[in-house]
C-alpha cells in the first residue's frame, strides 16, 4: 500500500502525477472536512509560501516528514517538529539562479523605467517627445541584507555592472565584499538596498522606518525575500512621500491580497512572487522535494534537511 500523504497547496500536473503515483494523497481541504485518516498520515508536502499550522501537525500522530517545495521554512513549526522528531526538508540551491536573475532584472526595470517605457511606445507618445532620462546601475553603491546562497548569487551577478558591494548579516563572512554590522549604516551608504534574508521572527520588520529614512530620497529598495522583512506601512509612506526613490517588490505581507495603495504608485515595480517561477527551476525544485520524500521513506534520512532547533 502507498503511504498516506497530506498535501497543502497545489502543484503543476506533472508534479501532481508523481505525488499521486507514489503516495496515497489526501488534500488538506478534504482532511479538514473529514479528519478520520489523521492516524495514517506520515508525510506533508507543501510550498514554502503556505503555512503548515502547528495545530495541524499536532493532529497527525504518525507524521514523520514535512517536505516543502521552496527554500523558505519560516511558515513551518520547526520547534514542534524538533520535539516530535519530524524531519523537515526544503529545496535549496536549485532556485538561486532564478531568484538572482529576477532581482537583477527587476532592479534594471525600475532604474531604467522599462514598464513605463513600454507603455510610452504602445500609447503612441514617442513621436511627440523623447522618453525621459533614467538612472544607470553602473557605479551605484549596493547593500545586500542577508548574504546566504541567494544573496551571494545576487552579488556575483552584480559585480560585472561595476557597482560597489557591501552586505549585512549575522556575521562577517570574510569575503571580498565589505561587511557592515549596522543595518542603518548599510542603508545610509547605499543607493540600492536589496533584501535577501530569510523570513521568521528574527528578521520580521527589520526594514523599518529608520532603515528607509537612512536609505533616503535617492535610494531604491528591492525585496526578493519575504514580505515580512519590510514594514509595509513605513514603506508605503516612504514611497508616497518621496522619502525613498522607489522599490521593486516580489513579495508582500498578505500576498496575493496586497495593499491596494501600492497600485497608485508609479515609483514601485510590483511582481506576483515569481522569483523562482521559471519552468526549469520549478521542475528542479519539485524533483528535489520528491527525492527528499523518497529518501526519507527509503532510509529515514532526507537529502536537504532544514536544521531544526535543539529541544
């Protein structure tokens, strides 16, 4: 018999077919209507932007693994998993390039006003006047908040543009780029501040009014991490009042139901959380998620474990 698996969220048809071929899948919505199979469920599969409630985990006495399709794990109750001996796996590295590409593309689109330029041509305004001058990336001071795998990939891709790089994180990694222990100082020195740190309680609202004030009226914010890292009220006020020059945002606090005040701002580029959303990347992520499941059921170990807190 195939092991019972609880699924949170949806997956592309080709991934769903593999899940259904290897497991007795129970959709979380069906489970909530009829929880009678709680004692059979041995695994959870989910996506990293969806919550795995602690109360749900508590109801599954035989749960052995939570496998997420994504790198983030801030929405998984890791302390509870540690106490229960539940393995948690994610899909690191395979999405680094896609997120870094999007970050650079979004930054260039914001600086060079590419969406506005596209509309300018489509609306037939080009024959009447030249498009306004925009800003170059070359020569800018760039600060990166969070220099993990994705942050490093972003930094490496930025180097050929001739920017000056600095970073803020838990510690100085002794890299070629300058480490700045003070986040406010990093923002004050930067023309562009890129957020690439993990989500969670430790980093919640770290980009607050103080940091945005330090970034200043010529500064640009780019967030490809988690919406929770930015104080959205402070950001909306800074954008509306011109206290920062602009922002490129792939993530939001309550996505996909984002604050409608963003829609009226011309100095912000809005994206629907598409950092890893390429066919190649999503296929690799799904394959690693499935490989983690198969490895755990075969050997009791996962290939890419998320470190869980001591208990």
